[in-house]
C-alpha cells in the first residue's frame, strides 16, 4: 500500500508533524503533541524550566549541587530560564516516572502554580518514562540528551555539523515514536481501529530509518572529504585543542592563531572543527579547535561527530585546556580523559594548560557558582556551610608536575598572562615530535601551499 503524503493523513491525528517529517530545528519539539490533553503553545515569552536530579543516596550533596549548576547552565544556553530545582536521592530511579510519587506530586504542584513550561531531568529517560511524565505533568519533558541535542541544533552552522546533529536527533527519536501516538491509547481494538494506527507508526519508523541511512551516507561523504584534506597535510604537524566545554579553547585559539574564532561564555559555543595555520618560533603547524566535552556526553553524539573528532585522533599534540577557576576542574579533567580514551586518543602526547588563573580563588564559597536560582529555593541545594580552602596556584603546579612527570602551564587567555611561555612550550614539544617522526628531514616544511583557513 502506497504511503500517504503527510498533507493527506487523517486530520484528527495527534502526531506532531515535524517530529518525523522534519526533525530539524529545536529538538525540544520532537516530543510535542497536538492533542487537547497535552497541547504546548508557542509564544514569544521566554520559557521557564524546573530542574530535577535523582542522585544516588551515597552521592555527596555538594557534588549534586554542582551537577545541577551545570544543568542550569545548559538550560540557560538553550535560551530557557531555570527557576526551581528538585532533588530526590534514591537507590535507583522509579521505573515508571523516574522520581517517586510524592516528589512527582511536588513537581506537579509547583509547575501548575508557577506556570512552568518545561521540566528537565539531569539523566536520560526511557521512552516510557517520558510518556508517563508528560501525561502526569502536562508540560514538555526533556532529559539531558534532548537538552544537549537542542543546544547542538541551535549551534550547528556548517553542512557537516547540521547533518551530524540531525542524525543524532533521529536516532534519539526512533525508539520514542510510539509516544507521539497518544490518541491510540484510548482505542480498544476491533475492526478498523488498531490496524491503521499500527501501519502509520510503522510508516513513520520506516521514514526515520531511511532518513538515518541517508544521513549516514552523507556523513561518509563528508568524512571522505575531510580525509582528503588531512592527507594533503602530510608532513605538517597538527595540534588540537581539547577540553571540557566553556574552558576557553576558542579564546586561546584566537590568541595563538591571531584569528577570530567565535568565542562566548556559553556551553558548546564551538561545534565545528576549525583549523588554522600557526607559526611559533619558526615552528609551523596546523591548530584545530574542536567541540568541547561534557559529563554524560550522549554516546550517539560521539558517534555522529566522528569526522570532527578525527581532528583529535590524528593530531600530533593535544593541548588539554582546563578551567582552573572551576571548583570541579579535576572531575572535568577526568571526563575529558575518559572521552579521549573512548575515541582512541588517550595515548596522544598532551600538554596540560590550566586557563583562567585570573578568576582562581583560594577561598571558594560553594554557592558562588550557582546559576539562576531563586533565594527562597535554597532549601533544595544542600550547600556546605563553610567556605572551602583551595591550594595556591604554585601548589597546584608543583603537584601536577610531580604527578604527570611533565611540565604544565597556568595561563589566562582572557588577560594574556603567560601566553609567551605557552608558545615556547608548544614550539619545544613540536620540535621534539617532528625530530622523532621525521628523522633526517629538513627542520620544518614550507606551509605556503596550505590554506590558512578551512
């Protein structure tokens, strides 16, 4: 039986049209439904969000707060204002609604009283949990993956990154298609009842699978083009900036390459890999700025961004940039190291660059890094009462040099502190790498044939 065009499908269908026929745009609309029981209206007013975390009972309160800070920053980056936080410590999340019935009732009461437009969870939700939560709360529900996809969709600029994000969106959508068919829940079966619905769902699944296949083919073509470009750089040393998101990689890229890469104090300001020609102390190389990593980075995004991450895998030297001012910088280092291991780049020569020393404080108030939290909601945050004492920058430098048996450097890209020392360290490392890789060759090749911008 031939597929019916979207415009001629049943008028009483509650399936969100853009969810299958066009997943482009804001990923938060993927699960929007048009039936009278769950209608989400589009308005010019800024959305307000409720944040929900369900940590393990053994997790430290300060760590839970820090994770919610990051979720709040992600929410702000997506253009939504977080207004309330709910925390419930459980041995394991509820299989039906992720939170317990009592906490769910608290969330529902707050959402209804304050008119919140979205509830965001700091974990991945199963398709059934998403459906159940939408049915209970009557507002849009996002999990961490969907929120990150939403940000990526708004940040993608090139054909490659747009295709990568769209593929990840479709892969997220595929197992959740049933949730877009709530009008079938009230049907009791019988002739002419269940059959058509099942056929239409299967049609949509086939459309999504076909689209996924097409996008994978397109990415393979983009990957071939990238491989051709990288082969043309044979004999040229390559350096890649890596690190947690929003640590200042793009700002550092602009300093080292004397260029104008987009830099902003938001998460995932850079999605597309940018390559620039740089010469330091007569040492020429190609410098790449890559997408930042983050805790619980969705696996499907890592898979989709293979061609971009190839810049890291094929680099001769990694500059691992760390935001030293962040109280959780050591965990960020571990997240980046784990991601590098996942993509097969953990053994690359690496220079650890601690950035933002101008913002580093030895006395840190645990509440200093909170984002968009109303004062009367402080009871949800469980902050430590005492100010935490942190080691000095000199102590940290001595500790990391002893631990890594390798030089590390502390800089401020924003204030241009210790940048000349960083340039010297990079050139020395590259000279040693070049002599090891190309023994007997001239000191360095001529870069005049290579484009300064890709």
